[in-house]
């Protein structure tokens, strides 16, 4: 009998130990590194150097602000693009449903870097898209799209869009359409039925989608690297170059710890204000 | 006439919009495929110069690019096998067993998927630096297994939740031992889910740039090679290989979807209800990110 009770631990053991050894414990070491002082030449010592946090944040405050601004904007645009698309697939997809879903995840079939590089081709100075934008005066006569904040936001929006579409689709798909019919039978207009029934029921998907888009976008440095210039550097770019090139490990560790904390706070505040209702809805559903 | 057309557009606005949005999603893939046939004048493959098959014939002609691709494939294969095994065991424990510490286990599985890759990469590198571990293929493998496990758990778990347990009872009633039940009933029905998870783990590994960037040392994977080459201009061969990878993944994906359908038909021995699809649709990709963890 005791053996039976131990079975789940044997099953869990190897995988969870891997996650503890190579995810949880490294987090501790990153925190430790963030409190060290010294330089690469003289070596680093652990000295409870709390000033690493304040110094690095004040030194790279503009990159922090930019990361959250770009990621936030990209998340909102992705939501605006994704919601109608998910709605169309869920309610009007018909026999095309699976094909459309396949098209939504298709970007994942190719390498992330190459997808981003493809956008440098699409948005390059002599490209068709930029020509059109010049003609309709969206950018100036000699204006560029590459190496602007707009290009970085466009890249972030594109790359994380599937993470927005899929959860919204999943929550719309589960809606019992009779509820919408009932609202209409009770004299709700299409708009009222959407605002009072459909949208609230899809809120868990919207919350999940916005988180799945915002979190990776805030830490991303690939889009800023390829589509932006040094003036569009995000905090991820600084963390990467401090770790790998400048080798100022304490500053780098302090920055990435701060990023993690800032994202956790942002997520917490967001769930508190926007998501509590949505999450409650989710729980109610699990209860049935 | 104009009015009729306008009415038609209004009626089908949502469908037209979906078409446009899907076109937008597929646009870069189209560009990559088209530009794999380009014959660029300089080093940069940005403008269309003319059609050529040279780069397709010479796809594996750049030796260090081919080496990087082989490294990526080896890494992805090893990481897929190990992470799929570890993740499947966790999923079985979470769905089939009640035990103390379940919430903590769930938390530990979810949190890596909600952590930006740059933080995961940086944390691992911090640990390797403090212990003075030489970075290379092994550290990459450790990292790839780590970020794949959570995704495997999510996919296999969704399959297990939709599992009709009366089939196992039936097998036992007919005199099958627990091991026979597992081998002949549980495992075959679970297999499409496991294969979907393996496919996802493979895709995550072969696609990963950020975490690998931090922990690669001298090892060069396909994405790392591309990143290194970006300054000098990316050779057309990269576009060719990307197109090939895309085609192979698309086929593997179609195959898994087909397998899943077949398993569902197999499981649907009761005439009334076919076994319900895994929550989140028939796709072996969960509503969670390639880039959250990979």
C-alpha cells in the first residue's frame, strides 16, 4: 500500500528534479550574482551589493520604459487583430476551421529568427510595402520603416500573434451558442449580445492571450536587434550584451532580476484589475 | 449593382477579414519561400533579382551551416526523447494520482512557461558561470530539456483528461494484467498525444535562439549560425533550408492531426459520443507559446 502511494513521486521525480536543478536553483544563483561586486579582471566577490539594482535601473531606465511601451503596444494591436480572427474561425469557420487554425500556427513551422529576418525584407527601404506607405504619405518621401520603433512593434506583434489567437479561439469555441440565441430572443441587439454575453464569456481567453503575448514581448531582443537600431534597444538587448559581450555579470543579473520582478508586478496588477472577473469565470466553469 | 456588392461585402466582412489576417500571418513564409529562389547580386537577400535553382542544388554547400544544422538536429532529437519521457511521466502523475505537493508541482511546471526566455537563459548562465562549467553541447541539452518539459506536460495532460477510462476497465474485465492494459490499451490511445508533445518539443528545440544564445559556448546551432551571419548578410541557402524545415514540419503536423483523428475513431467504440477532443482543439500545439519557453 505504501508502495502505491509513492508511485506519483516516482513518476514526477525525474522531471521535477530537472526543473528544480535547472530552473529554480539557477534563479537563486542569478540573484546571488546580482549582489556581487568587482570586475571581470579582478574577479567578482559576493558583497550584498544592493546598489547594483538601483544603479543598473537608473542607467538603463529608458530601455526599461521602451520595453514595456513596445510590448504593451504590440499586445494591444495583437488583441485587435486576433479577436475578430478568432471569432471568425470559431463561429464562421465551418469546414475551413482546421485549415485556418493550421494557418495561424504556420509561422511556428519556421525559425523565429528567419521569420523576423523575412520582415526586414518586407519592410526594407525599396520594398513594395514601404513604397505604398510612401505613396499614401504614411511615411515621408525618404522615410524609412526599418530601424524605427514602429518596425520593432510590428515585429513583436507578428511574432506573438498566434499566442493571442489560440487562447481566444479556445474560449470562444467553448461558448454554448444557445446562450447568444437566448440573449437575442430576449431582444438584445447583436451588439448587446456580443458585449453582454459573448465577450464576457471569452474574457479568460483574452486574459491568457494578453499575458502570453506581453510576457515574451517584454523580454524579447530579437525584434529590436533585426528591425530596430541602437535607438530602439530594449532591456533584453542590454541584458544579452552585458552578459555575453561586456561581461558585467552583476549588472546583467540585476537587470534580468528586475525585469522578472517588473513583469510579475505588471501581471499581478493586470489580473487584479482586468482579470479577476475572467479568472472567476474560469473557476466557475471548472466547477461544473 | 454597387449596392449589391456592398451588401455582399457587409455580409461577409468577417470572413474577408479572416482571409486578410491569415494572409498577413503567412506573408513572411511566402517571402522566405520565394526568396529561396532568388539570385541576389550582393550579400544581402533583400530585393528580388532573378530566379535561380542554384541555391536549392547547393543547399548543403556551406559546410559550417550544414554542421550547425546537424548540431541542431542532434540536439533536438536528444532533447525531444528525454523531455517527452520526463514530461509524460509528470502528466500521468498529475492526472491519474492524488498526492501531497500537487499544487507545488503544478506551479513549478507553469512558471517556466511564464518566464521570459532571456531570464531563463540568464539564470542558467549565472549558475554555469558560478560553478565554472564549460559551455557547449551539454549545457545546451540541459537547457533545451528544461524548457521543453512544461510544454510536453501540458499537451499530454490535455490528452489524458479526455481519456475514456472505461476502456481500461473493459480490458481488465477481459483478464488483462495492469501491464497488458497499459501496453495494449492506454499507451496506443495516448500515443498521438505523446507524439504531438514530442513534435512540439522538437520544434521548440530546433527553433530556440534566446536561451541557446546564453548557454552555447562554442557550440553552434542553426539559429545561432543565422544570428552570427546576419551582420555579413544571410546566404540564400538559409532560406532554402528554412523552406525545407517548414515543409517537413507541416507534413509532420498533418500526420499527427491525422493520427489523432484515427485514435479518436478507434476510441469511439460507443456509438453515441466520439471521444472528446483535447481541450484547445485538434492541434497538437497548445494555446501556449513556442517562445515562452522556446
